[in-house]
């Protein structure tokens, strides 16, 4: 292989695929990045057998070829090179990659590309096209609610359901639920219901370039995988097997108290009281106070024996009886960070039943959060 590629493009590509490199593995090749020519472009790829990321770079190809090289060594080297053309040459006999740029000339020992796990190459025509900007927003509004507990693998994923012209994404860790819906530009041929690891969707959101219009999602039959195809990149993820909880059964259908607050003021109050709450058990107490003929207000209180006490107050429009209810303040803050509208509704029934948070004027997103014991 003899290839010339811009240092900037090479560094960007390596940063993109390096996130899929296995941190610790008994297979040495999983700590490597595949460097190969592919139909007139340079392809970089990495996988940890759960997630695989590929990207394609424009390059001058003088001779076809491939090799895998240690990810950290290659990435660290390229990041120190000048902003110039980088020449990559592979010696097939010694499995060495020679990297030349300016006055720098480095040989990196690698492994045969044949040892690299094969990545699927499904037909893009079989996929569903999703708008990049909308899909990234959907990801950001649900992934934070997925569990990080490895003992509950199903909850580490995001449920994606496609039927007719609607896409629904849902995530829960057992204490909160985020649900986001969107209308597809064209109907799907057949319904799809899969559980995609939250980490894979987070990585997809990171590598998807805002200038791109669409991402194509393909679910190859019988492979237990999903492929997200972008213009110059591709992410492959193993699916999570299991039964996702019936979250619809938990979402309350009616409420006694309906409070509307400024999203920014609600978020700011949570951030301020969280400074004290995080030193204790992360609890914030909300005292919802209707105002009758006057505007109502919500009082936020957090206490910690070690750190002290914090109080804040936010004006609110309140319909229904007053209520004192407690939440994990981090859960409230993360939900509010996913809401884009100026106002947000907090809907409650009692201090021991789930509450609903949703943007005012947008019926596509809702967040259910379980209260904490008042004590």
C-alpha cells in the first residue's frame, strides 16, 4: 500500500474511529486500527466487537493494500505531525506501516489485516432514512435516562420502534423514563423493534456531522446488529437481546396539579440547589404553592448535614392543589437540559407517585421521574 493523505483529515478520522477501540482485550488486533484502501479512498476502522466505527477519507492511492496498527501509537504520532501531506507505505513482508510527513519518518509494527474482524456491508437501499439533525436531538433526549448498571443489560439500551411513519425512542433506568417520537419522511416497509446500546447512539451522535442531511439505518436480517450509514462514516452495533419494560403502563394519564415554569429558571434553580444536594443524598424538595388570584411559585430546598442548606424560588402558573414532593435533583436537571422550549410543564398527583415533565407546546417528548421518599 502507498497512500498520501492530509494530516488534518487523517487526525480527524483517527479521533473518530478510536472511540471503538477495545480498551482491554485478549485479542491484540482489537487494540489496532484497520488502515486500508477502499474504492479510491482510505478507510479507517476500529471495533471492540460490540461497536464498530469506519470512516472514509479522500486520499491519493498509488498502490492498494491494508494493515492494522496499534491505535494509540498511530493516533499519537499523527497528532504531532505538521499540517502537511502524510505518506503511508505498508511493507507486507514485515507488516510495518511507514509514516512520512515533513522531516518525520516513523515505522510502526502492525498485524495482518486478515486478523481484523469482518464488518458487515449491508445494502443501503434496504435502510430507513432519518434526518440527521432530528435524530441527533432524539438521541440527546433519551440516552441520558438509560441505565449504566451492567447487571441490567436491557436497560442499558434504547428501545427504537418504527411503524408506518413514526419513530419512537425510549430509555429507562427504573427511576425515570424518557420517550421521544418523530414522524418519518416516508413509511417503513415493515415494523421494526430493536434495543440499541445507549453508548452506540451516543457515539453516532458524536460522529454525525451537522452538515449531513440523512443517516440510513439498516437492520440486517438474523445478524443481531444495526448499521448506521453516513456519507463518509458508518457505525455498526450489536443489538441487546431481551424484553424492554412496558413503559407505557407506568406513564400517568391524568394529574391533579399542573405547574408551568420557565425552563431556564427551573434549570437554574436545580443547578443551584444541586451544589448542596450532591454533598448528601442528592434530594431536592419541591414545595408547589398555588397563588390563587396571584401567580404561584415553586420553592426548591436541598439540605446536607455536611454542606448546609440551599433554597430557591421560581414563579409558576399552577392549577390544582399544592404539594410537597422530592426528587433526585440530577434527574430533574438532566431532563430539563433535554427540553428546548421556553416553558416546561411539571405534572403531579401525590408525593409517592410518578411525575411528568414535558415541554409546553411540544407533544413529541415526555419524561417521567419517580419521586424520592420525603423522610
